[in-house]
């Protein structure tokens, strides 16, 4: 799918202080972010964080309580609902297929709902994208969960959406089916489709997303996974030795780049200002002290660490 | 965006395909006509034409009333399923995320229940008239054609079906359980049938003008019901329950 230069420069989604309240329950509050065209944007958060409600709001199924948004270049309001829905596609957590209809009949129904012209060609293209050309005549009720998810993905790309919302696309799938869905998302990404991926699977977000947002009713962080790691965690080195040091405080304190240290089951973790400068100096100090070095490596914080750090902060804030 | 028959047509075709493969719907659509053609024919064939006229008219009225139960009962089953059934299957949300407008969705659902119902109800009435002509006493046949019986059948069949459908969809849009929706919509669609029953049983003797007036009133109720159902159909409440 080719997009024009103008389209590439325009954000696919602009969300500004969006809030949704149901009665006295806040679903999400003051959420602001932008998603660029062609970007895969991960939307992470624990159960009940407001992820699905956000997708439904941006998909014009739910009216926001306050705030504003521009979806696929169209301001989000009641009057523009149908126009926005014609430019986007939403794949809910459950595939929601008509089980007594065939794969082809399901797709024909949705092609009609999008008022597509070249229905046969579009359906063929969508089925090829999910490797289901040979299952077009099968009843959806006879398909496995993984295959149904692929049909739902074919349905979601039928109208060549400007923004594709995927809500927990691998929920309940086995590892093989999950991998297939990941490959499909990666291929959509390669085609330049803007994807808004809601998930609580951090490995999925890390693997597929350009940027992620972490939501826990309010938006906690937005950025690239490596940016979030840097923002939340100080840089550090993991040191493994054959035998523990006799006086680690004296040794580590003598290395200028080391700002702090702690003993771990496998060795020591040192907080450093710059790992590239600290590692050689530390190696020299350890060798000078007669230590047998097994390894010195920069600590790697996963997106999971980032996520847990933020969610833990929320839990602590609520309990105080 | 204006009303799109392409989008409404997509839902309409989907509904008909779904019905064709749904044993419960097929069973209802097949059993109802058989039941409602057998019982009135027994009434007519067993009627004593030498008895008093009032008794004979009552039998004819009862037989014709059976015909009018078809457009009330048959669509209420499928229309009561129309929204809550989709919600239970998880198919409502994907449909509502497309550009379809609520008016298009509701008209498509209503037509998919209305057209088969009216076709079957008229066909059953046609078979009833033919069977009466072949097997019933000529006195009975002429009594069927006398007065407003045939006019009432022709006019009220689609209007009663329309009422039953809108009531069914309204109940469906507010329900969380398919069976409860079907039972409630069946009950709620009965009141107009009472008026028609009084006409069919000659409790109310109506002229052609009065029959047309009552039909116009029922048509007005049908149109009002459509507006009310369209206003009740709220995407947010359907998906979130709020």
C-alpha cells in the first residue's frame, strides 16, 4: 500500500485530553498522544486500564466525556461517525464472525458495509494477505480459533484503512497461532498501514511496535521502548565474578564512573554514568584486585520492567 | 452521509443467508404455516352449515384469525433475536465499527424479517382460500368472501407484521438474553391483534371505510414504532451497557 508524502507527514491520530466517564467510574482520563502515519503504536495497560474503551471511543462507538481527537484526519464528533468509520477499521478482541456463513460470505457482507467497488479483487487480496485463499468456501463455524482470527484480520484490511485498530489480537491464541498473527501484523506494517495495537502482552509490543503508550486510566508514558527504558531506569552494569569480592565497597568506590552498587544472586549490579567508560575502568580495577571476571555487561531492562515499574508506582500511590 | 441501500442490502442478504442455515428459524417458518393452515381448515370442514348463522360466522372468524396470528408470531421470533443475538455472538461490535448507520441497520433487520413473513402469510392465506373453495361447503366459501374478511386479511397482515417486528427489535435492543427477548416480544406484539380479532369474530362489525381507517391507524403506529426504535438504538449502551 503506497501512501502520499502529504499523508505520511500528517498524523493518523491526534488525541488531546480525551476523557471518558461512565457514571462515577472513570474509564480513562486526560489522555493525549499522536500516532504518525505508517506507525505501529502499542497501547499497553493492565486489565481495566481503559484500553478497549479508548479504542471504542476513537472508533466512534462511544462518545467521549471531554477532550478532542482527530481520527484519520477527521475530527471526532457525533456528526462525523460514519465518515470516520469508513476510513478506519477495528478488529475487536473477539473475531465476531457469522459462524453460519462462509469466509467469503462474511467478507462480502463487510465489503458491502464499506460500499467497496471491486469486491472480488479486494476479498482476494485480503485472503491472500492472511493466507486463507483456499478456505474461502469454509463455514466460519468450522474454523479453528487461530483461523477465525485470521479471517477477522482479512476483514479488517478489506477497506484499506488509514488506521487499523487491533484490540488484543492474540488473546487466547496458542503460540503457533500467535506467531502467525504477529507475522501478519509485521507484513501490514511493511505495507505502511498505521496500526494501533492494544495489548497486555509486552513481548508482542516490544516485537511489533515503533512506540508504545502505557495506560492505567491516565496515560503514564509514551515513547519508543528504548526511550522508556532510559527514562525510567538509570544505566547499569552487571558484573559476574568467579568468587565474591572481599571488600566490594572499597573497590567500586575507587572507580569514578560508578555511582552505586548492590549485590545480586549472580554478582553485582553497578549504577554508572556511562557504561562505555565505566566498563574498561571497572575491568582494570577488578583485575588489579585479583578478581576472576566471568562477565561485565550492560544491564538490559525489558519493556516488561518498564511496565511493571510504572504499574507498581500506581499501586503504591493508591495504597498511600 | 445519506441512507445507503448498499449497506442496508449487505445486512439484509447476510440475514437471509443466516436464516437459511439456522434450523430454529427454518423450523419456525415451516411449522407455523402448517399449524395455521391445518387448524382453520378443520374448523371450516367440521362446521355445521345448517346451524345458526352467528355460530357459522364465529367459526369463519376464528379460522381467519389463525391467518393473522402468522404475521404476529413468525417475525417476533427472528426480530427479537436481531440485536441481542448479534451481541451474544460477538458480531454486533464489528458491524457497528463499519460506516453503517443505525437506520440502515434497523431497516435491513426489519426487512429481512418482514419480507419472508408477508410472503409466507399471503401464501398461507392463498392456500387457505383455495382449500376452502375445494373442500368447504359453498355457504362457507361465500361467507368468507362476504363483508371485509379478505380486505382485513390483506391489509392487516403486513401491518401486524410491521408492528411485531418493531416491537421485537425494540425488546431485542434492550435485552441481554435471547430467550427472554423472544418471549417478551411475542407478548408485546399481541395488543393490535385483539382489535383485529374483534373484527374477525364480528364482535365489531366494520365497513370497508372503518377497516381502512384502522389500517391507517396501525400504519401510523408502525411508523411511530420505527422512530422510537431508531431513537432507542444507541451504540454506546449496546456495547457497554451504560
